[in-house]
C-alpha cells in the first residue's frame, strides 16, 4: 500500500479502473435526465414517476455513501468497490429490462446502493495505493478524467436514446462493469484501515435513509396530488421523526457514521449550508432544463444533452484557476460572486419560449451560469476541507458530497410542487413553459440566498488556517472537480497538493 508511482503501468491501471468505476456512477446521475421525456412517453410516466426515477437513485446514494466508505475502510476498499460495481451492473440490467416505470424506479433504488459502495471507494483506493509524492497527481488525473466522463454523459445518453433505445443507457454499463470485475483483482491492490474498530453504524444509516425517504415521498406525493392528504402528512411525520432520531443516535453512538462534533466549526457548517442551497438550485435547473429543451423547443435527445456542454467545458478549463484564486484572496468573494452569477444565468434561462433559438435564448444563460459555477465548485470543497479537523477530513468530504446529493434530491422532489407542475404537465409544452419560468425564478432566489450566506458567514482567511496532518500551515490549497453538476468533489491543485491528497475523501 502507498508504493505505486504515477506514470507507471501499475499506476495507469489503478487510475483507469477507479475512473471507470466511479464514471459509470457519475454517468447514471446525469444521463437519465436526458431520457425523461422518452421514458414518459414509452412507460406512460407522469411527473411523480419521473421524479422517483431520479430520486430513487439519489436517495440511496446520498443516504448510504458514508457507510459505503466505512465498509471499504473495514473490509477492504477494493473488495467493497468490486461489490459495488457488481451490484450496480446487475441493477443496470434490471433497469434496462424494466417493463414498467414502477420496476424501473425499484431498479434505480438498487443502482443507488451500488453507487454508494463504489463511489467513495474509487478515490480512497487512489489515496491508499499511490506513493505520497505522487498521490496528488494521481488524484488530479482521476478528477480530470472524471470530468470528461461527466461531459460526455449527456451526449452519449442522447445519442444512445436517439439511435438505439433508452434502455441502452443502462445496458452500456454491463460490459464496463464486467471489465472492471475482471481487471480490478489483477491490477488494483487491496487496502484497508487497520486502525478502525467498533461496530458499523447501521442504525444511523438506516435512520438517515428513512428520513430522506419520508420527506422525499411527502414532497413528491404532494406534487402529484397538487395538495396535501393523510399519506403526505404521515410520510412527512415519519421523515421528521427519523431525522430527529438520527441526530440523537449519532450523538450517542461510539462509532457514529456522522460525528456531530464536526459541525462545531462555523466555517464547516456555513460551507455545507451554502452547498445545500446552491446545489438544490442546480438540481432543479438540470432536472427541468433538458425536458424543456425537448418538449418546448423540440430538441432531439442528443441535442438536449449537448446544450449544457459549455458548462462542463468551463468547469474543466477554469476550476483549477478558481481554486488558486480562492487560495490567494480567500473563498468568501468567489462564493459570493459565484451564486450571484448562477442566479443571473437562471433568470436569463427563465425567458425561454417555444420557437426560441439556442444561440440567443439558451447559450447566453448557460454561459453565465457556467462561469458562476466555476467560482463555486472548487472554493466550496477547499473551504469544507480546510474548516474540518484533520482527523475528520474523510468524513468532511463525504458529508459535503452527501449534502450536495441530498440537495438535488429535495429540489427534484419539491420544485414541481412549488411551481404547480403535476400529472402530465412535463409533457405539455404550454404548462411546462410556464412552470419552467417560475422554477428558474425560485432557483435563482435559492442561489442568491447561498451568496448571502457565504458573504455573511464564510471567512476570507479560512484557507490560510488549514493545517496538514503534521500541524504545518498550508499555503497553497487548490481544488478542482470531476463532475460539477452532480456533486462537489475535489481535485487538489498544484502546491500543497500532498496535504490536499491526505485530506481527500476516504469515505
């Protein structure tokens, strides 16, 4: 463990297999959005069905990602990674064979479980297997290649839907998964955390999943009904009660899945609140935008998938510079300006109407939105890692990933309810156009709230106070991303990278 060098044959194999494994999970988080109109038509799905098609995956992924990392630390990161890949691949096959939308939703829930097992393990494997001097470069390569996977996801999905069938977006995971299962035991060393002791926090994970499920079900059911009934109230009560029980359980547990003491840092708490608010806005935008492009503007699936490509290009080109800027001037200004620009882009997109051209009605808003996102993703990750105690670095990164996914989960569940989209409205161009315009105003307001929180509570010098595991001050902490739309992952930058690698996500 910790002896593989970057640039060697062994190093290339480890990076390739971990990128491929996490890449299939990243792809499924975004590619299904492009397929939603096709799913609605082919499986006779309404708004609630489409919401659960997305949220079934995100629910189990968000709820179980922390415990997935813990399992890898205890029982072997490669072993749990492979279990996740096998689980994910089998669930993908079930998705592809689903005869009804109900079966598809169940399969997506199982996909999320597999994703929660393999996603944290991919980066943990790199951190544990590469030599300390090469670890940062390996994480950077993993991050950049993951960004490419995020970029091609909607394009690939649109092409498969248009030329083959929507089921092909799931079938493509089968040969990829089979290759990983064959190659990983041959080329990826096994590692585990020998210091881990005590029992897994199964109760905490179960309560977290129940809380998310109850609240999400209540929001989607209310959206479906256009109001509140007894079932909505019962689900909401279950969600709130289990959330409270989760907090109490984590406070008393000997080995909690989520050590609540980590939130005693005002900077850590504020950064995660900003993450939740801004990523809720992002989740709402990308849930509806690809549908609007197809239903209102008449785009093909591949054209809708390509429409947001400028965002990913901007992130890949400029996120490292954004991280370096945050290091020089502090994260407060970027995390204030970024959400403001995101909100401006959303307001520009709110004017989309039937018959509009991409270059005049869509691209300008996409570009402004993408520039805003550049100022958010890297600085927010750096702030989270710098604000947490070193001993909780892995938990801190896992928490921030879970917060981002939960935000998207809540946004997809709540936004249609807030703007009055229900039943078959997503396939009704007039109703969808009106609902989308209202939704962009709501998401812009959320993003502006994130800017205000950052301005009031994020310190300009939080990165200067970051310390490495040996207690030395970090002068050049820089981060990047691997998938800006899905979650706020990390890529250590240039100087001080060894420290950032040591703080990388072990969960």
